[in-house]
């Protein structure tokens, strides 16, 4: 080793550099970081322009062989043989091998390379070659450390397998599990396909407020916040519906929004308090307009992203091809739960069924009874795509009444794999009837229903100027992504799902 290389040895101890949960591996890396600092070499360098995606180099090797190229990425494997070292470099597109020889980069630089650890991010320039073993590689002429990783990555072979850790440290999950990275690429493509479909139908994408002075648009318990400058309480939106309908009043005829909604509810495999939803509204349409839009859009997205309209979810084959089955809520209770046509019409008969099944409805009126029996007894059976229609007025405060039976509304919910993936209806545009519905919701709030709607005077004022007849649709994006990516939990398709703080979880686990 030359005198210069000896000068770069790692004998110097760090001066006060540490992390809160320090350990030997971390400390060894910080020692190397300290040496970089002493030598005046940046360990967190700036931009590395002109780089080639490694997959493009591999795929176009025949055309680029022998050319000087620049690559940058994370070092995921290191091997050494005397004065020659090998490294596997990964960027988002793929992997390529680096060949680093002291005769090419110089002994001083080669000594610096010996301080590179797994997980470090480096940039390298060199000649594109193929080794005797046939591996496409970059024969490095110069390199730069772009970012020193002072924590070691999870084991290359074991990866990050603990589910709790994967959700909590998603950045490591993405680094160590390629299939996770691919899943979120698919999620992005699903959103792109939805936008393409709706734009092709003449819909305009819009943005509406996240902070609402009145929580509305869905039956849900809202998150509450406070605006200091305005000295007022605000709510994180539970749905954009009432603002999108204001746009219909304003003359926009086809609008949609994809964005975050927030509902102060529990967390399970299909629920997260922060979620992504699509809402679309079409003036001069109705529930049937939106059902056709839904089935055609979901089939289109499946073709664009999965390549076919038939998918397999957790071993179950599901055919998304339109038209989807249509069935009323009462018909579904007869077909799947064995109730008679007479029973589904009588509140007392429904109460008897609920008692026999051990179901305790949250609210005891006819509409809520019918809906809760449907939820418990029918939903799991709706595996193939199905539109359930004619929802009770009591649970549909924003939908038009059915022309055939005023107890029900012109509303539908699409079901796939036993899940509700959306909600839609012919929009109520009678301001006087909407006021009566809000008043009924206020009475329910007084009786303790925290999910009932609030009175929204500004929305009512907008309706009083006249809103055209319209159809509306909401789709839960996260559940749709679950279906199209065969994911068993909503947390699998959220980059950063909400988690209990680690300290609280550890204390809870210890008590158990």
C-alpha cells in the first residue's frame, strides 16, 4: 500500500459523532464518515448529472459497448480480490456491476473505495464492458460518494419480512422487497388510467378544499382542527361531494377529483383514517349513468394495468367485464339471506331477524335495520361485481328519492369480493327537501349519532340557485388498488399507513 493509501487508513476515532441508538456497525460507519470529513471530501455530495439509467445500459449494451457512461445508485453488494473490487449498483431501473481497480482509479481513490459500505449511494463513470463471465459492467475510471449510509440495510437475503416493520419503515421495505416497489408503480398507473378514462369522457379534474367549515358529504365522524388566524374550528374533509356539487351549480357539467379524505374511524384491513377517493359528477345524468361509468371505468383500468378484465384476488377469480349484476337491497336479502318478500317490508320482522342473528342495529328505524342486516348477511356473498340499488332514505341524505317507492333512494353501491368499493346516486337537487334531510340528520346527532350530517347553509344556498339533475359517483381508490394488485390489506397499498407510535405499541405488547 502506498503512503497515500496508508494515510487514508481508518485508525482515527470519531470525535463526538453518534446516533441515539448507536451500535458497533453504526459506529464503524461514522468512523469512516469522520475520515471523509478530515480529508475534506464530501460524504453527501451534490448533483450527479448526465447519468444513464442502468436498465437502459443493460438493454442497449450492443450499441453502447466500449462507450464511457455515468451511473449512480445504491451499493447493494460488495466483493473484493486484492487490488480489484466488484459492486452491485442499483438504481430505480435495475442493477449493474461496477469493476473498481486500483490501476484504473489510482491507489488513493481505491483506498477511499475501501470505505464504501453496503447501502452507500455512489456515482461512477467508466467504460461499459462485459466480463469473462458475461456480466455487463462499468469499468470504473472515477467515482464519488454521494451519500454515506450510517445505518446498515436489512440483510440482503432475508430482506425486511416483519409486517409491522415493513409498514413502519416503508423506505426500507421499498429498498429490500422489489415486489413492493412494483406494487406502487401499479398504483400510480391505476391513477393515470382513471384520469385518462375520465378525461376521454369529457370530465374536468378539479381541486376543492381539504379544510371545511362544515363536515359533510358522507356519514362519518370527522377530524377536528382549529385555524388560529380566523379563530374558527375547521374539519378535515370527509368527502368533497358538497363542493363538487357547487361546481355543477356554477355551470361545470362534468367534474372529478382524486384526493385525500379523512374519517376519524378505526383501522383494519380495509380502513385507514386517511384514504384516497375519486368523486365524479355529471350534470343531466343519474344513477344509471354513473353505474355504466363505473363498470366501464373499472374494466378499462384493469385492461390498462393488468392487461385483462379477469383478475384473481386471493385465489378467487373475478370477472370485471360489463355489464355487472344489478339487484336491490331488498332483493339481495331475499336471494342471499333467505328472507321473504314480506319480511323485508316489515320493520318488526326485520327486528326479529336481527335478534335471531345476534345483530344489534345502531339505529332502530326501518332504513337502518334493513341496511345493517344487508351488511351482515349479504355483503360477503357479493364476490362478482354487483350493483346494489334502492337504499333507504334514512341512510341516504344526499340522494333523490326513488320514483317507485318514496322510502328508498335512487342510490347504488358497487360490490366486488364482498367489499363496497364505491357509492353513487341520482343527486338530490331540491333545496327544500335537502333542508328537511339535513334537519333529520341534526336530530340524529342530538340523539348521539356522531356520523350524521351537519347543517350546511352555504350548500343549501347554492342549491337554491338551481342545480341541474345529476349523477354522482365515489370510488375508494385504495380498495380498487387492493383488488387489482391482489393485496390482502389496505396497508399494503398505502405508502405510509397510519401506525400506533412504536413506543406505545411496545408497551401494549409487553402488557399482553
